C-alpha cells in the first residue's frame, strides 16, 4: 500500500515505479508467460478434441457393424457422415489433418477388431514404367539369342531313367565290393550256410457237416 498511498513514503522508491522501462519489461515478461500458458492450454484442448473425435468415430463404426442396430442404420449413417465432415473443420495448427486422419484409421481398425471382422490389407499398385530400347541393341540381342539356340539343349544330354538307375546300381556294387574287401582284411567273419527246405503239406480230408 505504500507504493500507491497518497502520502510520500520514506526510503528508496521501487524501480518499477521510478523507471518506466522496468515497468514495461515486467509487463512484457508477464504477457509472455501468460501466452505460453495459454498455448499449452490450447494444445491440451486440441489433443482432447482429436481424441474425442477418434472415440466417437470408433463408437459409431462399432455400432454400424452390429446387426442388432439395423433399425437405426440410417440415423447412424448420417451421424457417421457428420463425424467424418468434422475432419475438415476441427484441424488446427496444433492438431493437423494428419492427426485426425490417423485417429480415423485407428478408430476403424479398433472397431473392426472389437466386432470380430477381419482386417483387409490395402494393396498399393505400382505404376508400370516403360523404357525405350535402342534398335542397335535389339539386333545384337537377336544375334545372341540365335547363337544361344545353336548350343546343345540340356535335354539332349539327359540320359534315360533306366540308364541312370543301372549306372547307380553298378557304381554302388563296385563301391560295396571295395568296402567289403577292406572290411574282410580287417575282420574275419564266420561262414554261415543257409539250407532251405520246402514245407511238407498234408492232404486235407473232406469234412462232412451233419
């Protein structure tokens, strides 16, 4: 109260009263702090609006995919279109259209996962690229292809299946004989004689059933 009292106060006068530059500087600093606080509040509000948009759109998408809500399909469809139109009005520098598009895609995927509908993967087709080829290179390629055709085809060098199998058997016998000779040199195996006899079949008598 001494700074604004009608009677002069004893002691040194504050600088914000004595010097106008100090007073203006203090006001500017307070305004900057207030602007930063207001910007933070606007950012929080923009984030809340973006999240609210995603929640509402997810709820509408989920209700539309449920068969028991078919009597209200027309009203829900109008509400869904109104929610999509908000994507063109609500974006701000603090929450761009990219944020709202991301919220819309996440809301759609969440609604499909909650309803049990399988997600469809989007296919992005690439545009074909046509390259011009010089005529000189085409003639060279034709000559190379004709020379390649003169080469013996791989089918001519393929042996018959019976020949291949017979060759494998013969080679296998040779290797087995060599291995057997080496094993005979190391281990002496006993001689086993196998005798085969035909079984004696007794004649069966006719059995008369009473």
